[in-house]
C-alpha cells in the first residue's frame, strides 16, 4: 500500500510540475510571438529588412518606398551611394551628385522593377506613350513606356492593361527626385512579362516615406 501510495503521489507531482511549467511558458511564447510579429511589421515596409532600411536612412535624405508591392515580388538588391564626406548639402540633404539609391524588386519569372532617387541632373527625350499620374506623396508626374525617343502619345485603354516594354515615371519631388521603372535584360532580369502600366501606376501612387 505504501509503495502504491508513493507511486501515485509521484505521478501526481509530475503532472502538477508539467502543468505548471506549461502555464509558465504560455506568456513567454506569447511575448516571443509579439516581438517577432512587431519586428516583421516594422521591417515589412517596401519588403526591406531592418538592415536595408537603416542603410538607406543613413543617406540623410527622405527615402520613398512602395507600400504596395505586387504578389510574388521580393527585394533582389539595394544599392546606395552617399554624398562625398565634405560635400556641401542642401536643406533636404542633397549634394551636387547625390545621394542616390536603388531598390530592385524581382519575381520568379525574372520580371523586375526598381525604385530610385537622384539629386538632380534631370533631362532626356519623351517616350512613345505618356500617361499623367497624380500621387499623394510626390504630386504630379507622368508614366511613360515604349520606344525612346518618342512623341508622347496618349495610349489606348487596352495598352494600359497589358505588359509594356520600358515603363518608367518621370522623376518627381523636389530634390531628391524619385521614380519607378521596369528593369529589363540586366541585373538578372528578363523582359517585362507581367507588369502593366496600370500596375506600375498603382505602385507609384503607393509611395510613402520609410
């Protein structure tokens, strides 16, 4: 009887210890999940990692990133170029030739687009087709596609719903200037097979500050 009582007591004690330990782990697991979720959300803007975000912010200018990224696209590369150490800067952090950054997005079909910022030096011929775009962050700009140089024709409604070659926006903002463009046949990218002008317009209009 004493042996059975002792055995039963031991089993009960083990059960109590196990339940207590599991109860203690619940808030810890919840805390870990909360921390991971918060970190993921904080770094999710533009699908950038925390390290990439900090690197871009170190340029000393406002960083525009898309709050909307089409399904399947991920950040393939982030490149930045700061101003020279002793370069004179404007109130917005811009020097004569910078700073600049490029964020390249790519999907499994090797379709790519890029978000970039430049300090100045704007100019160039018109594309074949041009569409006016209003953005909340950068104001008015245009979206172009087709052959360059072109005569800036108005595209048809159908053209806007089909993938087009060389889609890019005119740099917008007030130094630095920000733009989006498709990237084709370089940097591990193929031809544009999935991004339509309307989709690129949606990405552009989603720009927000990092």
